[in-house]
C-alpha cells in the first residue's frame, strides 16, 4: 500500500481536505453570501477537527485575554467545548457556551464534562439570554460564516447580553481586498479590516483590532475587541 492509500485509510474525508489545503492552494468558489452553510456543523468528522484546530494559536490567545478576569463568560459558537475546557483552569470564571448544533453540544457535555445546564442550542443572532447576563463573551472563527445581516444581528446580541467586553477572532483577507463570500472547506467572508470595522462600528463605539497568529494561504487572523461603555 502506497503512502497516499495509507493516509486515506487513516483519515476521514474532511481531514484529508484540510491537509490538501495546507499542501496546495485551495479551490475557491465565490457566492453571494445570502445563506449560511450549516451542514458541516452536524458532521462527526468536523467535530474531531474542532478538538485540535486552535492549538498553538487562538487557544493560547484567548487564555491571555481571560487570565485575571472574573465573572460570567459566554463562548458563542462553542462547538465541542474545547475552548471552555481549556479556560476551566481559571476558577474565577463561570463559563457558558452556546451553539446552533445540538450534536456538537452533546459532545461538549460528554467529552469535556461541561454541565449541560451551562450549554444552550441557539442561533447566535437570537441569543436566549437576558440583557447584560454575562461580563464577557468571545467567538473564535465563527462570525465570518454569517450573512452580512447576520453579522450585525450577532454583534447586536453580543452588545445586549454582555456587560463589559466581547472578543471576536476571525480571518481578514491576506490581500487587504474585499474578496467577498468564498467557499473553500467552508463558506465565509474574506474581506479587508476596513470592511469588518465598518460592521463592528454599526454596533460598538469602542473597537480594538489586534493581531492573531492564526493564518492560512488566503487570510490573516485578527481579534476585534469590543468594549461596551
């Protein structure tokens, strides 16, 4: 059996796709961004990817943001709960998570022993929480997958439910151009910092943009830190 056949026998299709993205330029499809691509969030293979993809980059960064803070924290689009598990070392934080995918939340509860009452299945544009229920919130690699209308609703719900600061990590285009709604492994907006800042400024008066060390061939990672005054 040659090396390619060995890799295929050991890796699920979605992991093979991700490996191929690293080895060669990804195939890009452009679209209108009028609908979210949600099927992937119900895939068991995708759930496995979520358990490792932030190692050495965004998972280190969110710990730096959260260290020394106190209060209730919401992980928006928490997936399998790996980030919540990592942050659980900070005993001053009361951690909660929400996600549109009930299968991912089930894995979060079982794999990482997150109390089920701390997890909610919901759409991030309609959060089922009270005004200022949380001190902090964060999202990682999520908001870029929403429609333009959905982005504003997502941020508006963060503003409503979070009393202090929310942290949002996502890609911006490596080219600095507005490349639009593209599909590689997933569909997402790959646009400039200026495009994104205009979206954030519709909701927040105070937004800080910080570098993330996450990157791929098409995009660079950025944190958009939103302060509620």
